């Protein structure tokens, strides 16, 4: 699943999109808006078709390079408050891998 959302990201719903019986591990990255000096919130807008295409490229590259079995990326848009899951570098990446060892480099 590649999705752009203006509402809170439902982590369990995203996890449901990558559940597989042949996967031995899952990695979730949930970034949040950080409290840097002067920052109270972030406002993000994207051109939807281009953003979805680029996120698909990221997912396809991860599948090809790392053997990812399933991957979902949810990108948050709009007004995002401190501590909330945000967009851009702050994405949910759900990755299902066949073996846990692929998550932790030697």
C-alpha cells in the first residue's frame, strides 16, 4: 500500500496490509514532528500523483535490493502537530522480511 493521508495514521491498519505467514520479521518506522526551536507544527502539501510515484519507486527499490516481501508507506499531509506522525522523512514503513537477520546488519 502506498497512501497519502490528511488524518492520523492508523498503525494497526497499516500493519494489516503487510501481514504474511511466510514473513519472520516486521520493521516499522513511525517518525514524528520534532520539537526544534520555534517549531509548533509542520504543514505539508504534495502533488499527489508525483508523490505516489516516487514512494512506489522507493518501495520497488527496497524489494529489489533487500528482498522485502511486503511494504506499505503512508505519508501524512496537512497540518501536523508536535509528536504526531508526520510526512516526508516521517513515514510509516512497514516491511515484512523472511528472516529477522535482514533487519539487523552484521
